[in-house]
């Protein structure tokens, strides 16, 4: 299962892991693709990592679009699992950056190709309810860390459309899965705190709202 990296402030990672993330972010910022690809090869989970505490919210694929990276670099990032639909803090996907900057050769590679086509309006609505649920649940467990909340659109790219979201300070977190039923697409969201007995809850989120379907597991 893919993992959403939601730490929004420094100091939440072990020192070694934070240093690896910083090296990757620095290399991507410079357009040092040898350094970027080496970091991703060592830590595959970093392919969609943003600079912790940064303002742009750019992942390596955004930086590749900005720098007009060689096609081979973009292809290797995509092969490593880079998300085409990931949006920056300003709401831009890599393809949006490439379009704005005239990176014509990169556009065919960066154009999203969802495996699970869901209307954008429905994705936005489900994300709204998901974020509300996460805020309520994390507040109930006393989480105070700044979080970068999951983007539902990335689920449409995944062959297994599920994300794990480990929340610092919650001693647990969320599993978010995109599912198609008779009435359309919905999110099945499980959340728990492993140090609180029977804290598990399962919610279903549709474009129309959020409903609790199971609790106490």
C-alpha cells in the first residue's frame, strides 16, 4: 500500500530520515538529477516527498517540470511511483507547471492517466469530507503536530487505490481506500489509535457526506 507522508513540521522524523529528505529536496531544487535518482533508489518512499516545513509543496516531479528535466529523468521518476496528480501548495500539478512554463516535450509524460476515473468534482467533495474527518479524529486523540492532509486524487493513479496515513502523535492513523459500488465511488476510511482500546472506526465518504459504518474494533 502506498503511504501518504503527512508530516508538516520539522522535528517529527528521526534525524537520519530528516537528513535524507533534506538532501533529496536540495538536489531537486538544484536540478541535480543524479542526486535525486540516487536518493529515490535508496528510499523509494521519497519519490513524492516534499520539503518538510517548506512553502511550495513541490515534490521531485514538480521540480523536474520546473527545470525542464531530461525525459529520461521524468520517466525514471514515474517508474519509481511519482504521482502525476499531486498538487503543490498553490494547487498545481507537475503538468500544470510544465504547461505554464512551456515545457512541451514533458507534457505527454506528465499528463495524468487515471486507472480509476472519478469526476474531479466528486474527488474534491470527498476530499473535503475526508479532511474534516481527519481533523475531528486527530483532535480527539490530542494530536498537535502540523499535518499535510492526503490528496484524494492520487488514489486514482494507484493500481491498488489505497493510502496509509500514519499520524505523528496519534499512535496510529488512517487507511483510505477508493472503492466503486453500485451507487458510484466512495472512500472507505479506517482509523485507530493503537494505545486506546476499541478506538477503531470505519467511515464511508461519498461526494454527499461522511457516515460511520463500524466502530469499536
